[in-house]
C-alpha cells in the first residue's frame, strides 16, 4: 500500500475537523500524519522538535521535514493549505516525492500585501516561495471553483490545478428535532464570518434565538453589539465536532453570512454548510467566495449579497416562517450533500489523483 504524508503545521484545531476526517477516509493509500507542532493526544504521527519546527517555518532548513518524510516512507505529500506546501517544497524535492496541495481559502485569497504585513513567519515563507510552489508543485487542489480561479489569476498552472471537494463523513450523524425560530452560526469570531451582519438581521426578527459556535478576537465587541441590539444570543465558544453537529441538528436554520475580510480573505467552500445539509437543515448564506459550490440557491438554501443585513433578514424570515419551505430546502440539501460530498467517495477520487502523481514520477 503506498503511503501519503498528510502535512499540517497544527492538527486538531476545532475549526478544522475536515483535515483529520479526510485522513481517516483513505482506503488504498496509507496516511501518515506529519506535523510541525506536537500532535494531539491519541493521534498517531510524526512531528518536529520545537527548534526544527521554527527553522522549517522560517524557511531556513528543510532537513527536519525531509527526515520525517524518509522515516514515513512517503510516496507522496498532501499538504493542507498553501502555507504548509510552501514551507515543505524544498523538503519534498530533497526526499524525491511529489507534493499535492489543498487550498482552503485564505491561502488563495489573502492579498500579497497583507501576507507581507503579517507577523507570521510561515506566511512570509509562503509569500517568498509562492512562485516556486506554482512552478514546482505537482498538484494543486482548491476546494472550490472560486479558489481555482483565484489561483490561476496568481499564476498557478491550469493543467495542475484541479477543483477537489473534500467531502464530509455521512455516517453517525445526529437525528434530532429542530427547535422553532432558532438560528445557528458556526465559525471563528473574525470579520470574514459576518457576525455583525447577522446580528443586525436578527434584530429585526421577533422571537429568534441565536447560537454562535466558535471563538475569536471579536468576542468582546460582538458581545457588546448583541447587548446593544437586545438579542437573545448564546456564545458557546469553541466546541468539539460532535457538539457542533448537535447544535446544528437542533436549530431551525444555519446561517453563514460570510464577507470578504479586511485582508481579502474569503471562504473556500464553507464545510459547515455541507454538515447542515447532511443533517437536513436549510441554510441561509451569502453569495461569497466558494459558498455557491456548496449551496444551490433556491433549492438547497438561500443566498443573498454579502454585507446586506436587510436581505439576510428577509431570507431568514422566509425560512423561519415557512415550515414547508424549510423542510423542502433541508431535504434537497441532504440529497445534494450525499450525492456530491461523501468523504469516502471524494477521498477515493483523491487517491486516483495521487496514483497519477506517483505513476508519472515512475
């Protein structure tokens, strides 16, 4: 069985369950998790020392990762996020293994100027090596057509840039009754997620209970805004994946009013939209980034312009006030996700792509 080194600087982040979910769905390839940071308890894999990780992130030395790839007997590397791929490029070339990169959102949309302004060494390395990555990376896998267009505009080769939806796990999903007039939002408390637009929209909807799952730097300002708007809102903080799915399954509608962030950062796809569809919940979201790849407007959910609280309120009102519409959208969303976003089938397609990389090298 060939081996793929699944690379992420930090595994187990609450906002990224899809990374480990995909790694667990390989069947013809054996995944080996390779991390810069220490792996979460109970998660097997290989990781660098603190010093080696710092040198790797800064782009100073590729030895530590090269040695891990050799130790893993990797036949290919699958890097999650362009930042990881840029940091890994020299090591993959020294180890003689092809490098595939999954682009999730900010890594294809954040402006070069804001990458330069960042205080993150890994982003500076990404900025320095983006051109080399485009020339020498073997395969680029943006998670939506929107991200593919952004990568092509940045000089990535069309022939090696293929839209690839990660998918979600469809077994073991919660089946729970929805509470009427409840809205759930799942996402980090950052400008891109559009919380302020949602709060102003809900302020005009009587009797709505809002739940915000996630944590982030806007917690204090959003708490203050909710108080001033007299909203009935619960901030749960970051929850594990099972608890998040339960909150989605018991809400009447999931809302993701994403907008372009101050740095140009945009949604790659919006995995939480797929999870809501998988449990049969309707969604209201913005026509933003890669979201239209996950939501069919008018059939599996409702899309509105980004940055428009009035349009958002009107769409939420339609779903909350019309039970038949909510059931129709939820049922269509479930069918849509099962047909096109099953992680088992999507990972089988990924394995075919990796087969092609290894076969081409041979």
